[in-house]
């Protein structure tokens, strides 16, 4: 399948994006505590995995700001075992990199105030004055040229293999662009978007999925493969 040439104002990284105009790294759906809250043994230590991958991203992008687009934690009524330790390590890594951390709370962040005393906002406008970051489970009050959200954990099935993917919809939400990030945690199975339409997405920012371009990052080469929009891609896969 031919890779699509698409011009985007962000750099695709490991389940995250870097916005050069705002010197900002954005990731979503970290879900710290998901392994501890699971009824089955998790294949990885989610806290250590998140920390190691974030440290690599901080070194490669050198951001001034790190924004978590919701669901930093995986908690509802109590903090899962080890979450405070893992969160402290994450905060120390961001601080050591000389960056500020902002969290836009998601629907899993009901216990966020008990563990995180840093800056939070329902929607956060980046320094480029064009991009607003929010979790995506609710319609944002802030207007923007571009929204970066999480929440749906998109994944693309290619030749029988499911891969986390990014979804970019130019002009798709009241004329604004929308970028849906994959879950940063590798413990999230992901929602296979191949056959999904707007009604299947949990975020209200995706109304018509047909115009969204999926992108998959090849970790081995560091390259990003862009595919035709979902409406066209369904006929090709």
C-alpha cells in the first residue's frame, strides 16, 4: 500500500506527538496503575515502561512543556498500588528535563487531585496559539484551529496485525483539525478503527471518521506511515 504524503504541523513520536511551534510534547492515556488494577498478570510493568519511554522522548525532543491529554491515572475510587511511586518518577523525569508538566484530566482521573498537585486544565492552549489539548471525552469549551485528544485508543489492523495509530482529520470539527492520539500505555489493547464510523467513537470530536487519515509509526525505523483516509482505506484493506 502506498504511503500518503501529508503535511502536518507536528512530529509523530512513540505514541505521542511533538509540536515544534509550541516546543511541546503531547501524550495521552498513560493509565498509570492499570497493571495493578488488572485481575490478570500484566505483560509489562506499566510504570517502568512509561518512564523509560518518556525519558527517551524528553531526550530526543527537548520540550519546554509536556502535556498529558487525559487519563494520566487509571483510578476511580482509590489509587492502585505503586501509582504514587510511578507518578513521582515521571514528575522527576520531566523536571530533570527542564520542562513543565500540564495535565488535562480525563474520565479515569477521578483520583488525580489526591496524587498530583501540578497544573491542570480541562483544555490547554499551546504556546503556538493554534492548538488546544484536551482528553476528548467531552466537547471542549475552548476554540482552536487544531485539537489534540486521546480517549479512544485508536489502532489499525494491517494484514492481521493490530498497530496503535494516530488519526488526523483536517477541518473535521467545526472547521478545526483534530488529531486523535493512541494510548501511551502499551497495556491498552486499542480500538480497531478499520470499520468504525463517527457513531463508534467515544469522543464527540470525531463526527465523520471517513475523512481521518491514519498514521502508524514504525518503531524499528522511526518512520511514520500515513494511509489514505478511513473512508477510502476500508475499500483497500
